[in-house]
């Protein structure tokens, strides 16, 4: 069955510290992987996506993610977090089919 | 481009009432979808459409109805609202020519409360 697991419900980091948000997926075919960010009361905005090629992908706002097929993971990273990064982050998996699966989200708090 | 628009932003219903959540996009996307977002459960796919006249069920379709008469519009109907349908609803659209690699664009959401 297709699924996405985000094991960390909530993470708190200090401003300027590095960040890693974990994502593991289960998908029966070649996965297309996405990270979205949701600010309070807003819709979802795409940060980055991976579907082939270089396993380290760069996204907007200084985020990057690395696809590791052997670990079924697609972790999101940022070297230095800004207060404006406080939001909810969702990992998602899709493929050539028409269904799309989201993780339960990780809420990020940034301490000044 | 306005992108994906949703109306209303907020709605309160009584149990048993029906209503339609509106979704429109101006990007000429073939694929449109509806999700519901509940605390601790992420987003779950309700229904989707790959073009006018074509719809299919997602993960949680019960209690919802959809139709797609135009490329631009994809309304979601609640036939008889239940408290379990209290949620935030998001509409999204994307191209389908990329075979699933294309970015999904999300609307701002509709917050629905069923009393």
C-alpha cells in the first residue's frame, strides 16, 4: 500500500540552527516525491520535488532534500533556519497514476 | 492568473444540510482534485478528475459527490452533512502531461464546520 510517514509531529529549533525533517515512503512503483509547506491559515506551497536524476534536489527558500532509495526516504534539510520558516511541512508521494499521498505533517517552531 | 480559487472561505452547516464547495482554476489544467485536512491526518484525497466528464474516487469519497462539466470548475457536493465532515477542504490542480511529475497548485481552502 502507498503511504508516507513523517515520524516527527513537532520540531523546535533555534533561529540560525540547521534543520532536518524526516520522510519515509512506501510506494509500489517509481515514486515522485514532494515537499510542501503550509503557513497558518494558508494553502500549500511546493518547496521542491524529485522524480528522476540527481538525488539531491534544491528548492525554494534555501531548502534541499535528498532521495535515498535504499532507505525509502526523502528528508528535507535547511542549513540555517529563519523565523519565517515556522510552518507545517508535508511530504507527499505520487507516481504516474492519479493518486497522491500525503504524510501527516511536521510542525516547525523557530525560537528567536 | 488567479490560480486555484475556492469559495466560500468559511461555512457552518447543520447536520443533514447539503452544500456545494466551489473550486475553479484558470491554468487550463486537466487534473483537479479535492482533499480534506484533519489534525494529525495530513491531507486525504476525496475525489479527482482528469478532464471534463471524468471523475474518480480517492481515499475518502463517502458522503461527497463531484462532477466536472468544464475544464475550469470542479465543485464538491456534500449531500447530507455530518459532524465527521468538519474539516478544512483544499482543491488542487495540475497538468497531467508530465505523467505525475507536474506541480499541484492548491487553493486557499474552505473551513467547514458541521454542527
